[in-house]
């Protein structure tokens, strides 16, 4: 189900992006190829970051895993981390523009507004699979009965659905905001900053253990902080450069 929902999310995201292809000088085939390349790198990035997060666990419990190649493989490659997927997807879009000689900035203008839509649908797949679940909660929790990755029979907060709602709101805002000409850094920041802040808070509601922690924060919380700082710095530098250019022209 998770893989099926993920594929549906990519198809819907590509279809919605196609509504604006003429505005940015792309064709339907460009969207299909860009989605395929970005989707492939998304899987690689998400899997690579998950494996990186699990390495400390492997080191601490090496005596348990020593000699069991299957167990090591399951530990390192049985999950995905969104931020790794996001980095991979953006890198995949860049690779597409280099191979097919397209404008990377215009592709970002086309793709960024639909990223939260695609991500929101994918999070529904997370919920259906039982992964990324929240803390136990008798009143607001939902219990799984046939999940292979979540304890069954225990009601957990449906954190993936909360994140889906956040992403759908961001999609609505970005879709409206991007109707006018915007710089890629503006679109990325409008998406990344609210998402990172929301993700930072939602991590406190998570109840699954396989997330990794660094300096007292979960891996995703740590990346969220860096992402907000990076976007703010990029906005400041871009705005300052724009002001200097306007003064020079004047």
C-alpha cells in the first residue's frame, strides 16, 4: 500500500504541475521525464539518509547483528527519511535539466508548488502502512490490526495524517502564491520554513523509535532547524542582492 500510494502521489503531482507547463516553457514529456528522474533520486536519497541514521544503532548493538547480513540489511534499508528524499528529488530535477538542457530555475518554479501536495499524499501511505506513528493515546489514537511495522492493537496518534493536513495547506498557499512570477528561493522558503517548523513540532508527538537522534533532537528536528536557518539566510542574501541591483540600475 505504501508503494502504491507513493506512485499515485507522483502521478497526481505530475498531473497538477502539467497545468502550468506552457507558462514555463515545458512539454508533457518533460514533466513525465522529470518526475521519473526526480522520483528515482527521491527513493535513493530517502533510503540513504535512513541508512545513515541507523548506523549508530548498528554500531551500538554490533554484537547482536554480527554475522547476520540479513538483519543488517533490514536495519539499514527498511525505511526512508523524507528530508533525504527531498534532497534527492531536487538533485534529480537538477540532473534532468543538465541532461535535457532545460532551465533549472523554471523547473523549480513549476515543481515546488506541488511538492507539498505529493508529500501530503505520500504521508497517507505512511499512515496506511502504520509507520511514522505517534505516541499512544486512548482518546485520539487509532489502533492498527494488520501492520507489519507498527505494534497492533495499541491506539497511536495518527501523526502522518497531521503532516498530510499541513502539506495540503501549504500546497494551497503555494499554488495561489505562485500565480505571479516568483523567484525559486521565495517559493522554496515559503514551502520549507513552515513545513520545517511544523515538522519540528510534530516530532514531539512521534512514538516510533527508528528515527535517530542528534544533540538531543531527532534527526528530522535537527535538519528542520538547519533548513529554516538556510532559507532565512538565502532570503536575506537574495533580497540584498536585488536591492543592490536596483540601486545600480537607478
